[in-house]
C-alpha cells in the first residue's frame, strides 16, 4: 500500500509542476528540476502515509480477530457441554 501511495502522490506532484510550468511559460530545465524534486518529496510523503494506513488497517483487523477469538474462548469456557457436542 505504501508504494501505491508514493507512486500516486509523486506522479500527481510531477504533473502539477509540469502543468504550472507550461501555464507560466517557464524554462524547460527549471520546470523539470522542480518536477523531479517534487516527485522525490511527495513520493516520501506518500510512502509514509501509505505505511501508516497499512499499519492502522492491519492493527484494526488484528484487534477484531483477537476479540472474536477471545469471545469464542470465553463462550466455550462458560458452556463446556455445548463445546463437546460440536
């Protein structure tokens, strides 16, 4: 997920810089230099955002699974006869 966010934000930053340069009639060299720097900067930001999003989702899913397993274990402890019938 982190690579996807980095790629999307980097490409969006590059296209934004190129479009701004075309609109303002800037020199090609300066536009491409700014676009390359923005790809690097926004790629790093996108990677961090993607890594955080992935960590949050994995943590949430892990918590739900542990809660469900805990609920199942407590249900089996409170009703051992029904657990043996299965």
